[in-house]
């Protein structure tokens, strides 16, 4: 994975955790445990998803 992808994974995980803290689903004291799980889940999802950067084949 390139550094751009890693940066996007990090930003996405951070936004998810911040939103969960805002709505009360995660307490700031347990941030480190939840962040690690969310970061790994987002990273796994990105790595398992098909590459969208290549144009799709056109059917005739």
C-alpha cells in the first residue's frame, strides 16, 4: 500500500472514532483499544476491495 492509501486509512479511522466519541459510543479513556480495532478493520476493507482506479471494461 502506498503512503497516500495509509494516510487515508488513518484519517478515516480517526473520523470514525471521533464520531463515536461525540455520540457517546466510545469513551475517550478507551480510545486506544477502539482506534486499533477500527483502524485494522478499515485497512482490511481497503486492501480487500477491488481496485477502482482501473477503468471498467465496456460491454458491447
